[in-house]
C-alpha cells in the first residue's frame, strides 16, 4: 500500500524530505486524428474542463487535419491548446504534447474516454508525495455503447483498453495503462519519452460500411514503464484516477480482436528484444504469468452468462491466446 498525500489550498503545505511540496501543475494531453471521433473528443475535453483548475492545462494533439483544428478552436477557444503534428503515430503525438506542455505532470487520456470526477486532483494527489513515485494510473471502466457483450470476459479487457484484473487500491503496478496514465514530466523527458516505433499508427477506418483497424506495433506505455522501473521509480494505481472508456460494438468483432491479439504478441517480442536477454525475459514475466492463468480465471463469478455465451467466451479466449503466441513467435523467428 502507498500513502497518498493531498494538498491543502491555503497556507498549509506538505513536506517530504527537504523538499517543499507545491501545487503541481498538470498538463492533460489528448491525441486525436479525425472527424469521425469529434463528438468523442468534445466529451473527453469537457470531462476535464469541468474539473480543471488554474494550475492545469489541456493540450489536444492533432494529426494534420485543418477542418478538425478549426472546429475545436471555434468550440473551445482559449480553454485548450491545440498542437498540430506533422508526422503520424500515437507515440509521436504524445511526445509532441510533452514537448509543448508546461506542467510538472503530464497526463494522458484517450479521445474516446471521459475522466471521472476528481481525476485531475487524484493525479496530483498520487504524485505529490513520495518523489520515487514517478507515474500513476487508475481504473478504466468499459462504457459499452449498445448492448453489453456478456460473453466478453473481463480478463480480455486489455483488448479494449480497459482494466482487466483486480488491483488493490494504492498498489504499486508494473505498468500504467495507455488510456489513463500520468508521469512526472522531468522523468519522462529524461528517459527519452515514448518509443516512436511502438504505438505507430493505430487507427480505425470505415471500409465498405465496416469499421476495421490496422493496428501495428503497440505497447509504447509498457516499454516506457519498464524504463521507469529500471531507473528506480514506482508506478502507483490510485482509485481516484478513474476514467470511463467507450467500447463501440465493432471493437469486439472477431477479425478486429485477432488483429489486436497478433500485434500484442508481436510487440511483446519486440519490447523483450529491446532489453538484455535475462532482463527482457524478466520484464515480461507479468504477461507470461497472466496468460498462463487466463483460462482458470474465466471461472470467476463476474463472468456470469448463458451456455452459448460461455462457449463463445472460451472459444474467443483460446483464439486470442493462440494468436498472441503466434505473433510473439513470428517476431522471434523473423527479427534480426
């Protein structure tokens, strides 16, 4: 457990070591790229504006899209800062946001997610105490649009960028979740930011009336958090740093899930390869243990559904495991 410190506005301050804790400034960074998600982007920004204070700022990083830039500027005015990225890729966009940020803390939330009440203050509380805590994350609740897919097990929620396991409040974790994470900016910059070959181009496109994704390498936040841990910093999971993440029905279409599973495995092989052999293998022990116990965890009570849904759940889990291992194996066999 970690003690979460809180600030008091007024004349009372908190001390740690010889350093005076001050009201840390927070820069919230949202990356977006197209008109298809403009309503989602509006809702994401508004959820933060509702709790933003004078020591916080919102930066929206946009892949070159003049129409989207004009609409956001007209709608929000000076309430947000818009940064236009000349190069595609999620990691590039995040690094550009960090470069323009003025805050002591940089926080990230997806453009199709909304911050729960107290999210901004929760981040400040989590990172204003022990200086060894370099990052924080929190619960990501799925917001199903349309009918909830009861066959879809919580243990596969990582495929829809949501919390997939039970985490004790205030626990130290191995990684922050990309949909909902915050870092001390100085440390993040010192470690080189996000690796730009990961999180390359993850975009949804509508082709012949159907939404499909071409994922590419993922796991940029996992790679960064491994560097944080290697440098001696901790990552804390705070229940106050909570968000809701929209889950559109097309995200759990069979083809899209398998695409996500393949690139998850392939990317883990890439990440492992970025570290010395023993260190790389140890770094991914969390994922290995999770996959090893995946089927046994499906028996948990929160996965209550009918027989047909249970068959579908077990079948999908089997396919996901096989495709993750195939992706991992393919990288190991074909990489130099």
